[in-house]
C-alpha cells in the first residue's frame, strides 16, 4: 500500500477496494514506528487525521470524490494549519497553534485530502540540510548518517520512506528540489505566483513558492491541480485561468529541444552526480529529444545575489516576531526593548539570526545601494540569461545539487559551504521560473542523484510530461531505501 | 571591506537581537565569510540595468475599499503570550 502512487491509491479508493481510514491508519502506523529513526514529523494528530479520513470516505460514498480525496498528504510545518501546532521548525513558534489555514491547506481540505502530519524543516526554511530545526535534524532514509537536504527535508524524507504518498513543501532557493534530489523523490517549484503564499510563513517573499513533492511526475500533476490557483489574499498571486496540469501527460516529446547550460557541467559537481545526469540526458536523446548547448553566464552570481536579497527580505519579514501577538516570549526582561531583544535572541536559532543580521546590514543606511539595489540589478541579468537560453530550447536540464547527501554536521559550521549546495537551484527562484527535480540514478555510495528540469514561465504541465516520459522509460523513481519495512 | 565587531553589535541592536561578546565575535567571522562571497556580485557592471524586485514585473492589484475581514480578535488573541481585557500586554513603554 505504501509503495503505491497517489494515482493508483486514488483509483483503489474510487473503486472502493480501499477506504481512506484504512489508508490513513496504515501510514500512521508506519510513521509511529519509523519517525523515531528519521525525525520527519514534528507534529502528529491521529484523531484529526482520522476525522478527515472518515469525511473523505463519506465524500467517496456520496460519489463526490476527487483524485486527492482520502489521500494522506504530509504538510511542511511552514503551512499554517488551523488547530495544529505550526512551528516553522523554530522555538519562536513552538507554541503557535494556527488560528487559520493557509490557502494551500484550505484547497487540500476542500479536495478531501488527509493531513497526515506536519513535517520537520530547517528553521524558517533557512537551510539546505534540515539540521537547523529547533526539533533536531531530519535523517535521510537512504543513509541515516546523512542529511535529507533542506529546507523541506522532513517532507522529502517522509515521501522517500513511504510515510506519505505525497507532501507539500516550499522553495525559496531550492528547498523543494534539493531535498527531493537528495532523497530520490520528485518535487516541483512552480512559476512564482502560481501557488498562493497566504498562510505560508514568510521567509523571502519575492522568492518563496509552495509546491508538491511525491514519487512520480503524474502525482505532482494531480497535486498541482489542487494547490495552484488565484488567491486575492496573496498580493503576488497570479490571476490566470485554471490549468489541468495532467493535460500534457502522455504526449510525445520527440523533437523537443533540451538545453544543457555549460555552467551546470563545467566544474564543481561531484563525478557521480555528473555521470547520472549525463546518462539521463542520453535517455532523453533516445526518447527523441535534441540537445543544444546553452549558457547562463551570470549563474555563478546567483548565490551572492541570493545571500543579499533573501536575508534582506527575511530581516524585514521576521521583524514580526516580537513576543507580543503570538509565539515565544522570553520569561524575564527589564523593559520593552529588553523583551524584544531577549525574545528574539532566545527564540531564533543561530542560522536565522545570522541571516537577520546580514539582511539588516545590507538594508542599513549607506549600504542599501551597494548591496540591495546592486543585487536586484544582477538578478535581472540572471533572469535575462534564462530568457536568452529559452530562445534556443524548450526545457533546460542539469544536476539539481552538486553533490548527493552529505553527512550530518559536515557543513553545519561553515555557512558559505552550505549556501553553495544550492548553486544550481537558486537562479531559478531569482528568475521566478518553474523548476523540478526527479530521481535519475545513484552515486557510488548508493545515494540518489536528482535531475533538474527547468522550464519557461508557466511551462509546468509540459515539464511534468517531460519528467513523466522519462519515468515511463526508467525505474529510478520506484527505488526505495532499505530499512523502511514495518511489521 | 570587512565588518567590525562594532558593526555586528550595531546591526544586532537594529534587529533587536541580544548578543554577547563571544557570540558577536563568532558571528563576525561568519558574516565576513558571507560578505566575501557577496563581493563577487559587487564588481559586476550594472549600468543601465533596472533593479528587478519581482519575477514577472507585475503591478500591484487594487481592491475595493471595503471591510472584508470578520472580527476574530479572541481567536487571534488566544495564541498571544499575555492578554488582558482584549488587550495585548507589554512592559511599560511610557513612564
């Protein structure tokens, strides 16, 4: 049951061969046993999950089931979920029971999906390893001494360990794609503005975007059909016609032009990663695609640009945590300012504080033009590189991450090394483009490698089919880590 | 240009984060590493390039000037650290 895809579980639920309650109980049992090993989840609420499952069974019985009705979905703990603890991986929100639902959560609820639990993550989504969580690090099911990537590491590890058939994540600089790559699953970051940010705890608002994580491209498409859509409460939500993200699935991709940016293959990526990605590209040639060399000359500037813009936006967004209206407040303080300072010193972890300090500095008097405005200008140059590249190709491919999963603790003391693990993903957020990662093999250590597929604005449906065609021809996406069996 | 210990303390004050001497020292070297990385971007010639603040360069949507929110203050205050008589309690601000 737990190896089945959302699509096949949905068919079984529709055929009444399986009930939502049975399905929820099966995953809850697995989570109870395996969560001690992987620390994927921060909060479980068995009663709440089963209540949703019972409601889903009633919907199915009444003939009003949709594809996600009764499907257990894990929610990254960055999504506000009414009545559930919503911590964002931080002590600052360690007592925050959300009084409202994020737009994405509302939509999943309306579709009859079952929230199976809230997943662990880097604190306030700031990290590439899921180690900065106040609740302790998530472990990669492929090797528990390694990280699952981040920041949506709990969601990724939960899907990889078959603790949920799908999960929702967020991606500001690679936080869906990089953990998907490191845990051997699929993840999609949509075009900026396609999924509402309402109720998604804000990190860097001009880059944050929610998206689906699952084991197949088809399942991502089913989730996108629910998650995407206009929401007036997010000022950057796009008013577009509703799309069916499954509409391209099955169409031939013969003759499609795949752009290979030389910067993605030049240097820096581990040999095992390059080998698997090149093999995937060869598979696409076999499927009839044509490959063309393209260049993203400013891509190497994406990490420096990101580490000005994202901390600047974060320092502003995280100013709201003042110990007054919600969240943590320091137990002892002398006056108002002291209450702010102690609350924030105790409530935020080291990486979050580091980024707030960077952001405050680059936005402070005398530095704004040299850092923030300059970064926004280089951001445009990076976006223009993609526009040029897409004149010559339909999709861009390359590695998602320069390495496979690294050891827990390996990069924790060196922020810059950690930041560079998002070298291939960050530019996509800066440009606002859709990007996804799908499994494409393993390195010599047996750790999964992710293939990144980048499309032009609003090309999600086409990208999902590009991934789907690969998954029809290969079986990497069906591989499961050892040690996930539960008696 | 490297940051100084005073810069770190000043910025921590602006950000309202209490920081002690040892912590400030440790953060200083990490921030300088980050700014070394950031320096790569500062050398780029961006004359004539418009700053990009949004991926799709959208204009802000306008809405009717109408009340759309219902009163949920008791729900929202149920998660506040200290509330009395529908008011958020904070330390004395004005003597």
